[in-house]
C-alpha cells in the first residue's frame, strides 16, 4: 500500500504554512487564489503525531462526511469548499484533503496566552485584554452560539487554541472537518483542553463540552495559565490527571502559581465565581454567560498589577471593604490619635477645621465605619491586623482552627466593639464568617457569604437565601425567594427571566437589584428589621453591561449608583429613590469626569444630601423640594481628593485615605451660618443631644431603639417619653 508521499508528490507543492500533527496546510496562490489545501497525513507518516487508530477512523469518515457537510454555517467557520481526491488511493482514503478559505495575517489564539508573545507586541497589557482578547471572545461566543443553534445539531469537539485563528478582533474556527453532526460524532484531540466529564462518565462530546473548552480558553487567555496547572503544595508529586480528577484547580488555596501567571484575584467577582464553579467540584456546565465578558482591565499605578476589579487586589490603593460602610448618627465624636505616635495640631482653611486622627505610613487602613458614636477601623501593619485602640486580633487563627482550614483569605470589618472576619473560601470550601466579641471568650462562627452589616447586626447569604442575623449570628428573618417574586409579584419592564440578584443594606432599610444580560434595575426596598416587608420600585431597567454598582442610604432616600458600558462608552447612573419606592431623579454622566458622578465609589449620604469626594474637594448634592442642587466646598481641597473615602459622623465628616484619617469640621457650624443641609450635621447632633437627655431622664430606651427610629417615630417617641415622665 503506497504512502501519501509516494502517491502525492508533496515536494512539488509550496512549503506548508501550518500543521497540526494530522495534516499539512499548503498554499498555492497561483492555482488556488484565496484558498489553501488541507492535506491529511497517513497514520504511518513520519510527521504524523496524533492518535494513529483514531486517524484511520477519521480518514474513513471523511470519504462521506465532507460531501454531507452542513450548509449555511456562520461566516467565521472555515468550512471545506472542495474535496481533493487521489484516484490511485484505496477506497477508504480516496479523499486526501480539501480546499478551504485562507485566513491571511492571522495568529493562533494560543499565542495570546503566552507572555513572551504578548511582550513582543509592545502594547500595554491592559490594552491587549480590552481591545484584542475580550473582543475576540465576544466574537467567538456569538459563533459558538449560532453553531449550537444550527438545525444539524453541530458540536465542535476539537475546540482548541490552535484551531482558532485571530485576525484583528475576529475569531475564525478552523478544523471544521472534526465537527460532529448527524451520524458523525465530534472528534477530540487535546485531552488537556477537553471536558474531563467526557472520559470520567464515558460521554460523547456535546454543546456543554464545547462551552467547557471555551471557558478554559478564556481563562488561559486572561491569566496565562490553564485551570489545573501550577503546583499543588501538599503533594508535590501528584499527577496532573489526579489534579483534574480531584478538581484541584488554580482556585484552590493550596495551589501555587508560576511567576508568569496572573493570580485569579485580578478577575471580577462574578467571573471568578463562574470559573471556580466550572473547574471546581461543582462541575458547572452550560452556555457561558455572555455578560461575564463585559469587564474593563486597568493597570494599577502603584504596583503595576493588571486587573479588572474596582480596586487593586494586590496592593490596597485605598481602603478595602468600602462598600460595606455607612455613616451613622450617634453621640459625640471622641478624639482619636495614632497609637504609638500622638498627632497634635489642627489645620484651619477657610471655614474648615481639619484634625488628623490617625496617620501611619507603614500601614494600610482596610476598613472603617462609624458605629456606636465612635469611629472604628481595622488597619494592617507588619502582617498583623489591629483595631483603632492598637489591639491585635487573633480571630483569623480562631476561624482557621474552627473550620479546620490550613489558612484563611478574607477581610476584616469593625462592627461596634465586635470584629468580624469574612473568609472568602477557596476551591470547594464554603466561605464562613467569624465574630469576636471582646466581652465573650467564645468566638462565634457560621457559614455565610456576601456579608453586610449595620449597627443592628449582620446580613448575609446562607444556603442560597439572604438572611438577617443578630450580632452573634442568630437568625432573625429571611428574604423572599426572588425568582418566585418575579413570577407572582411583578417583573420590572425591560428585563428577561435570566438574572442575578444582589442587595445593599442601610440602617433602616435596604434595596435589592436585579442584573442580567444587558441591563440592571433596582427591584424593591425592604425593611432592615424584617426582610419580608418590601416596597416595589417602579422604574425601567438601565441598559448596558454593568461594571460596578453601589448604594448609599440617607434619612429616607436611597442613592443607587451603577456604571454601565454600552459599546465603547461607559456611563455612570444615579437613581435617587424615596423610601416609598418612587424614583425622584435619574442622572447620567460619562465616567471619569470631574463631576460628582464621575466616580460612583467612596460617597456618603447625609440627611437629604450626598457628599462626593473629588480632586477639587467635597461636592454636596442635595434634594431641595423637587430639584437637585449641587454645592462645592473648596476649603476641603487638600484634605480630600477623588480617592478619599467619606464617612459621616455626628458633627464631623471623616476623610479616610490609605494611610491616614482626618476629621473635618466647619468652624461656624454652631451658629448655623453655613448655608447647606450639610450641616444637617448640626441638626443631627442637636437631635442626638435631646434624645440623650430625655433617655437619661427616662432610662428605658437603648441606643439601638433610638437609632432604629425614623424622624416621625422619634417625635412620637418623645411625646410618649414626656407622658411617661409625667
């Protein structure tokens, strides 16, 4: 039996431009303009590197498969155009190849997961991700979806990074002869890029296995590492196949990554969770959610890390955990100082008096809140986490021991005198929360995630449902089932049935928002003390792909912020929602401007006002009647910039940066001559003083009861207190 090289004079053809181990790709512009020849190699050819037995089966199939190849496929698929026969060959391999379209000036997708190649492009890493890799995967997502919808029931099968050619922002799918359709099954070549469930459960390739390969290629292109690479430190000699079988992916806490790979922490939360569920023990399958491709990569100006998060995950360029912070009315602010180095001196600038409370260049301030009439914070120094009084907390080690982990990775939050540590969990481990009460030697812990807190307790997701817990983790109430609500209550205009729900909580009420492909919408408000009490928000969905969102809660107002991408434009939205559920205003501004809405983070609500940090100082936006009025406070410039977190106290605003905390007060606050609701600070302080005096006389109301009450409830409360006194 003659071999290919004897039957077909390859030497007479131009040099081949590609090979995949089973075939040669040969151009000949004079004979085949705009086309190339794919010439299959004999299994016994010296250049053949594939599975010889599988190649014999494939050659046998090709004889009839190419003639029955489906029509009307997406233009991104490089389909067989014309078969190339060899009259002298045996019947089972008469067709030795086929002509297909030539994709000129294209690069294999594999190269975009290789750091040396990326470095050779001379393009900033963030730009490569934003302008090349993500557009390519969006384009590829559309092609894969259309193939799976085709009437022939197409399965790609050999979905590898060498079979995808990138031309600009377009992804072309090659090796179409390996597609599965009808009676012809899809053929696989690279086990490391294939779904492990196929071999473990003896399954045939399917659309689910195609989406698994797509997800793997996306991970590889973003992080420059495959899901089961790296080194599993407890067992240095573990076999790669065992890693896959036990699902010990790079998201497991004991897997050490090579230096050239990016840490998964640079990924957005939702994409991180999806990767973790696909490559972990959850074995999640199904179409890849297209909205997860909407992200913006940036390079940290401090450490150079390229990431797609709101804040750098490697170096805290500003305080972490800020989305969990609210200002809270309380008594009088105490004077704090830097423990170890006392800070003296107050700076006055115009109407503003600035008093430094804490400053250490060798530390990072991780989380700050104003609770129980005191400023409370956690900062990291020399690998230790300390509270505002300088005390070191061993809550992390307690949690590690309690949940039998080798280590923990999470974040601290001060909650009045309590300290809360939220472990994020890795691999197949559940995230947990640990609470340290200084008045109780026993540390409390429970499984939960997405923890939010206020002065009354904790709010977290447990067993797929949002719950309200007291400060010791005891269950108080649960939220309604969101899916059932959308079926039986109401569904906001402009949204589909596929969505993700999340929430935010203030002191007296909170909000649930829905997000799906191409939209985000605030859904309903709920009572912070009873999650079943809800008020519908009647509004249409905000169109676009959500990049980030946040909420600030004032006296009876909710300031809802979301940053949305539409095409290449990023727009920041602010919805002002009353406690009744009525949307009073909807303001939009292009992201990145010096406007108060140019950034949606680090703001604080105060009465009817919102305070926003900018490089020109604090900008105050106040609801006056039916209008929004804006007022600048130029005297705060220098103490506040765009990266400063603002927290409202009783008679002061606290400006928090990564290494310092400054208290800002207005000198003429006492005579009320500052003509803004800001000094609503004065009114808050006055109310607290009256309440404190009356409570002292009666001696029956706790601070929690007072803080829990609305303004109207407090007026009734005062009358009741006067009657009780009489």
